[in-house]
C-alpha cells in the first residue's frame, strides 16, 4: 500500500471536514498517481469528496464502524482486518491510502511509500498527517523543484518506509 497526501508546513491536511488549499495542479498529480488503482479512505474523507461520491475510474474502499453505512459505488468495510482480507490479492503498489487523519495515523506504517505534496503555507486546521520527518523508519527520497499556483508554493516529495508493518 502507498499513501498520498497534501500537507502544509504543520503537516496539516484539513479543517472542518474539508481540504485546506485549492491547488488544481496537485489534484491532477493526485489523479495521475491514483488512476486505475484501489483507493482506501475513511468515511469522513469519502463524505468530503465532491458530492460525497467515490472517485471515478478507481475502486473506492471506505472504512466505517457503522454496519448500516452504505455508499453507492464504493466498497464499505468495517475494520483494518476486513481491509487486509479484501486487498490481499491486489498488488500492494495498486492500493493507495488517501486519508484522512485517522486512517493515515492508523495505517501509515503499513505503507511502503508516501507521495507527499508539501505546501509552503500555514492555516487553521483540525486534521493532520503523521510527521514522517520525525519517524525513524521513513526516509525522504526526492522532492520536485518548487512550483507555484494560486499564490502558493509547493513541491512533490516522496518518502519510503524502511520497515513496513503488516496490515492486521
Ligand atoms: N490534504 C489531504 O491530502 C487530505 C486527504 C484526505 C483527507 N483530508 C482531510 O482529512 C479530514 C478527514 O479526516 P478524519 O480523520 O476526520 O476522517 P477519516 O480518516 O477520513 O475518516 C474517519 C472515519 O473512518 C472510519 N474509520 C477510521 N478507522 C477505522 C477502522 N479502523 N475501522 C473502521 N472504520 C474506521 C470511522 O468512520 P465512522 O465514524 O463512520 O465509524 C471514522 O470516523 C478532512 O478535513 C479531509 O478534507 C485531507
């Protein structure tokens, strides 16, 4: 499994159920990396997508503890154990963890790679991504040159996990 996220200088990713910044180029980057893959997300992240709908051209898996929850066009699972069983036969590089805060914190060390868009900004936030620079098992392996859009500076970075944990 691989993770993909956009963070700011505080590793913030969201506020009140929404993303923090609007960067069309980063959305294209996200689409390019995730197209045709299996996406894993928490229930709140699904509900934050446009119209609360799954993303097209990808298999969308949503985790919730609510057994009655239904999401048209998505596979609904109820635990990381169910997730492990469901994705067992999918090549690990084809499974993308796309958020949010709670799912990233639970599953980041089960990922072998993270695509991290780093935005050079700070704003009010209530949702965060684990700070990979503080985690001994994660190594920053590349960062693109800085880009600029909508007055924001950002770069596309990649981290690898030297000690991937099994998904239980
Ligand atoms: N910047 C980015 O790249 C990015 C990406 C994604 C999301 N976000 C932001 O992140 C925020 C959402 O994060 P969040 O932490 O509030 O929500 P979340 O992780 O998307 O979803 C949390 C929900 O997932 C379910 N869940 C979590 N762990 C589970 C488990 N082990 N088994 C079964 N279900 C589980 C629970 O659903 P139930 O309550 O239904 O049981 C939980 O309330 C939003 O602001 C969003 O915009 C940002």
